[in-house]
């Protein structure tokens, strides 16, 4: 049964494991949803505009502003490195 582990999706097939890197857009959505937050609430908690969060999740923009990245990571209760999967 596949499950998420950090930046990887791990699926077990017998004794073999297949690891595939999770794209940043999927990671951002997964982290938000796994904490039971919608975009509006994450925007309120982080101070990052709803439009920016939508653009990040849709892949229209890449998170670049370290202050915004830090604010979202802090709102999710994690470090910037963990948020970005570094």
C-alpha cells in the first residue's frame, strides 16, 4: 500500500520499494491538507496572500520569497527545509 514519507512516495511490491520524488506543488498541497487547513485558513495564519498560495499549489509560481516561505512553514509548524523537502 503506498504512503507518503517526507519528500518521497513509497510503494511496496513484495520486497521491492519504489521511491519517487514528490513535486513541490504536490508537497505543498499535501502538507496543508494533512494539517486540516484550507488555503484561506493557511493564508490567514501565515499572512501570505491567498492568490500567492493558489499560484504555488497550481505551479504557476515557485516559492522564492524567503519571508513568505518562512511564514507558511511556521504556520504549518515546520522548518523551511522540511517545508521545501531539503
